[in-house]
C-alpha cells in the first residue's frame, strides 16, 4: 500500500528539499520503492538528485496538459547513467510556476495532484512530495494528495514562526478536503551544538510533544554540497554525520508510518 508524505513548511531554507532527496534515497536503500514528486517550481529536488531539470514531460505536463502520469515518472540515474534502484522522480522546473496560476480556473483545482498520484500510488511503497515555500495552491494540492505531512523545522531563530498558520491550513484541509491527512512528525534540521539549537529543540518539543522525531539532522556542510553534484548524501559522503542522520531518520519514518497506519 503506497503512502504519500508531503514535506511542507511555508518557510524557505528549512531543509524540505534536502530531506526529500536524502530520505527518499535512504528509504530506497532500505528496499522501499520510492517516488519523489517535485512540486516546487524551483526544481531543487529535481536538480539535486537528477539531471532531469529540463526534462519534458514533467509535473506541469501532467497537471495542466493532461499528459498521463506514467509518462512523467522517470527512473533516477547517477552521474554514470546507472539506474539508482527503486528510486523514481516526477521532475519539475520553472514551468510549474505557471501551474499555480493556471490551476486557479480549473474545476476541483485542489484535487488535481491527488487525481494524478492516486493512479500510481499502489505502484510504490512511499511517495514523497517536495513543496514550495508558500501555502499556495501547489502546497494545498500536495496536502490534499497526502496521507501524511512531515514538517521540517530549522534550528534557528524564529523556527516556530508561521507554524500556527501551517497548522491552520493542515486542519482546514483535513476538515474539508482530506480527512486522511495526519502529521507524521516534526523534523529538526541543521542542528548545531549551540544554546540556540538546544532552545529550538526544547521549544519544538514543548509545542509538538511526541510528534518531534527522535532523530535530529545536524548541520553538515556535506549535505549542502551534495546537490551540486546531483547526488544524495549517501553517494557524495556516505560516512558523514548527515548520511548517518538521514539513515536513522528513514528507519524512524517507516516505524511511524506503520504505527500510524495500525491505529487507523
Ligand atoms: P528548503 O527546501 O526548505 O528551502 P533546503 O533543503 O533547500 O530547504 O535547504 C536550504 C539550504 O540549506 C540549502 O542550501 C541546503 O543545502 C542547506 N541545508 C539543508 N540541510 C542542511 C544541513 N543539515 N546542514 C547543512 N546545510 C543544510
Ligand atoms: Mg526546497
């Protein structure tokens, strides 16, 4: 049974894309069949793990041009053109910015991505949707299509700023468009051994309680370098602290998915 997880936070630079890429790769390493859906017009998930930035058809083609979803799913290949086992992507680029506008006049515009992904959901174990830094129509589409939402929080000043608005959006969607939607958890990213980081962990734990994942992603320069080689951290620096953390995190994600599904 495929499970769809949106990675969402309307703040930019909190680690959404880094998490999508490396969680996706780690889950595939664990033997899960994974589809990364790049729903951000910046296309960072696409360029960060593939050479498909200008590939067409892409997500825009499926959303707006009615191209069948099967035609926009690509197996991921590494720099040597070798297929990365069990890892697939629906790529995006700046075209997708048009979709945010063009969808406005489409009937059932909030359900478009769900309609598309439901057709292939059962072909995968996990589908990860990267979303843009806004609460616009693309993020709403991602949340409507999802079983779970995963919220990355950067261990920085104002980490929780805007969170109440995100939670309000999630609750509205749960109430009106997708009863299924649950918060899978909150992931603390870019943690460093500073008082500030520690304060953010405490604040987040006070607010989200056991929704906070035990795994914390450290600030690790390797994680920020890997995308320029279109590599996941496991290819670029497999022994780094970042790789270690995302490997642990992937296990925790699978445990939670099983747990949450069992409760339903
Ligand atoms: P978002 O998708 O939320 O905008 P990104 O994943 O693109 O955030 O991360 C923002 C920036 O921070 C990127 O340059 C990324 O490489 C870097 N980054 C993300 N996570 C880490 C980390 N744990 N350690 C160091 N740099 C990171
Ligand atoms: Mg991003």
